[in-house]
C-alpha cells in the first residue's frame, strides 16, 4: 500500500460556519468517493483557508462527517493580492493502491479554475 497525496479546493459563497461545513463536507466526500477511499484510508489532512474566512475551522466539517481519529490541522493561506477569495483547500495523505497518475484531485465549483491542469 502506497502513501498518496490528494488535493482539493472549494470556494465558499459566504463566510458562515454552516455554509463552510456543508461545502467542506461535500469536498471531502467527493475526494473520498472519486478515489475509492474510506475514512480508514486517511493518514492526515491539512486544511487551509484564505484570510477572509473566520467563521469556523474547516477541519470541523471533517469531524462532523465522523472523521474523528485522523490527525487534522488548519492553516491560513497567503494573503496574495488578486487571489480567489473564500477558498478552503485540502491536502489529504492517504493509503492507496492507485498509481499517482490515477489519483483524482477534486476542485469543486469556481475553485476548478485554481488548477485546471489537475481538476477532475
């Protein structure tokens, strides 16, 4: 079993805790489903949020999905002028038999513009 890194992002419409839970939960769910993973395959997840998001920790959405025994950490993205606002990004480390080239990175909605080269 190999260790793989899976990326993803979603742009929020507004900075509200419930809205963040919904969209980050959808992103995590899509990331797991598209890669044939379960919570048991997760090693750790890094979440980043743009500096304009203050309502909640993105990792709280993972806990609400039942991901309770996986190390999670949140950090703030760099405040770069002109960057897409209200974005939560994920870097998940997983155990998977998939070759690196078959890993499905998930960029939902407007966030797909961030990585057109790898967005699925």
